[in-house]
C-alpha cells in the first residue's frame, strides 16, 4: 500500500517535474556563470513559516505554537503565520484569527510578523475578499502575504498585476507569493511579464518564490537587480536553500523545523565562516528528506521532527494533511542527529 501511495504521489507531481526539468534545460548558464553570481558576506533576511502544532486528541496546541513563534524571534528570524506550513488552506477563519492574536501577544507590540491572506474557495469580489483578509492581518500589526487563488489562473498578466495593485494600495507593505502546484492546486508560477508588472506595485515589497527551480528563481533575481534592487525575492525552495548565496532572502517551511539552526547558518554566511558549509549541508539533507514526495506531507515531517525534540506535544498533523509513514521518526531522528541535536 505504501508503494502504491508513493508512486501515485509522483504521478500527480509529474507535470511539476516536467516543468522543473524544462526550466533547467532552458538555462544557458555554465557552472562558472553560477559561481560568479554568488554574493559573499551578504546579510540575509530570513522568515520561518511557523508550523501549527496539534495535541494528540486533535486540538490546536496553542502553548507550543506560541513557543515556536518566540523561538523564531529569539533566533533572529521573522515569523510568518497562517502560511502553508500553518495549514492556511485547511483551518477555519476563526482559527486563523486566533493565530494572529497569539502571534501578536507573543511577540509584543511593534514586532514584525507576516501572515497569509487566503481566499481560495470563497465567492465574491476578489478585491473585497483579499482586502477583508489583509485588513484583519494589518489590524494585528502584521504584513499580509497574498496567497494565490485558482480564480485568476486563466487571467492574463495585466489582469493579475491590476488585481495586486488594487489590493495592495491601502497598505504600507505586502509580500506576494507564487507557489508551484506541487504544493497546492491553487498555486501558479508567474511568467516574466507578470513579475515585471508586480515589481512596479509600490507597496509590494517582495515576493516568495516557490517553484523549486533554481533557474526560475535566478531569473527573478536578475529582474530584481534590473528593475527594483530593494525588492525582496524570498526563496521558497526547500530543496535549494543555498539560493541565499545568490541574493535571495527566504520564507521557508523548512526553517520552521529548527529556526535557530537557520539563524546560525545565516550568521556563518555573513561572516564568511567555513562552518557555513557543514551546517548548510545538514540543513539541506533535512530539506531533501522532509520535502520528498508527496511534498505537502512535509508538514507531517515537521511535526514529527519537532515532537522528537520535545517542542510540541504530538507528531500529529492537521487531519487533512497528507501523512508520512510510521517510520518517519527514524528518518527525522537521523536528520536531527546530523544537526547536532541530542534528543
């Protein structure tokens, strides 16, 4: 049964794999070209997409969530809540509101955090739907992150740019989000014309790019450098976390596994400390294991990992989340040991 599920997951992700291979083949860069684009000693901005943990009986583990937010902040990372890692596409509106309240109370007044604005599956005018979500996030002092919706999958570039311009206009800062369908069916990777247009939206300060393609992300960085150098490209590539070496910042679900290790890695990169490489290798190993197919099950892997470290009360994911096999704890345990944890 496990083999059938695994093969089935790869079949469902076949389109994404073809797109990823196509993007890689399209790249005409040599190894030397890639090496030449590294930005040594760069200070990285990192955000952890916090996991929403659960008690064994199924209730949200509020205390453990607050501790995760505090842990990320203390490590020096920003917190992003109600993201994919926080089951934004599964939890109810009242639960998303509770998460915003817990985050603000935990961080205290004036501290930065980001939060997903999710409208998939709702009827009504999209500008009104997004504004309602973004208004609530802003009321708690958060920066909205615009989740995509299948409703604009067939739109042309200008329609998408016009929508972003309309929904972002009232806010001081907003983060965009392009998500590969391998993560969620409502995701969409934008073409170059759309990205160019989005970089012209004044209050859109950056975009989280989750194609899992290095070549695609490097194109975003080149456009950023050409059009708007202060625009942030937040890598969402959990299978290529070294994109920070080329100018990306990050907003990663993988950083929720162990935010303090990501902060340590970032410090080593900024200081050009050779310990960067060994720690980066161990973190990428965790990413490769945790984000294997089916990719959305990474949230269960994260829960198993944090439960092993004693940080959350159970390894249970949201009931609608794809699950990992019973032996996941062995794999996560090996990852933890490589990172120096004694659990």
